[in-house]
């Protein structure tokens, strides 16, 4: 910048092309201000995109916080996150978990709630087919919905996760709650080993 300043002091005056020479000085200044204003406005585009993308995550954050605090509003907030971006597995999985937990805590009488939980957890398992946690939660939802064969199928696929203790422990509890004692014992043994 300093060198350019020194060179500018000794440089010859700038000659404009013929087209620009005919344009009044005020119009040239206005055009430059317009260009600068347009460039400044373009700076806001990434922030607008970020706000649009991040709004779903903000809903998820509020829902997860409400879920952890046992707030009744958790399902509605998590549903907002899923509605804003249904392609994120974690949003669907936590919504399904919250719905299954609410179904279990309210005496297992609200069948639309457990159906919604199953749908959300199935979607979560489809979005990330390798997620052992999604499959373990789906096995629990199937078990709560009375679909024991489906629960056992998901539990078997979750047991393949030999290095993920939490999902395997969860399906051991599913086996135990369904009365599949031999499977429960061997799964608990897998967790301990």
C-alpha cells in the first residue's frame, strides 16, 4: 500500500476510456456506490443461508433441552426441528425417543404416539442405516408397540455392534422386557465381555 501511494504521487494522471470520459462525474460516483452497495449486500447472503439452515438446529437444541428437563413441550419443539429439516437422522431419532418415552410414561395408552415414534425411528434408521443407536431405539419402540418380531429383528441387527456398549445394553433390556430370556442373557454377557 505504501509503495502504491508513493508511485501514485509520481504517476501521470489517469486517463479514462472514451466511453467513461463522456459519463458525468456524478453518474460515475453513483455507479461506484451502487457496485459497492451490491457487494456489501452480497455479504449478507451467507448469513441468511446460515440462519435458514441453523433454524432447524436451533429448534432441535430447544427440543433436546426441553427433553432433558422433562418438559412437556419437548415433543412439539423436536417436531419443529423435524419439520424444518427432516433429512437429519438425529432430529428424527430424538423425536422418536421422546414420543416413545411419553407413551411409556403415560401408561401405554396413547397408540398414535407410539405409532409416530415408530415412524420417526424407522426414518432415522433409514437415514443412517449403520446407526446402532437408532436401531436400538427402534427395537424399544417396536417392543412398546407390541411388535415383538420386529423388535427382535432390530435387536439382532444391533447386537452386531460389538464395540458399542450402550445400544447393545439397550437391546438386552428389550429382550428381557419381551421375555426372551436366553437372548437377554447372551446379550448381557456380550456387554460384559
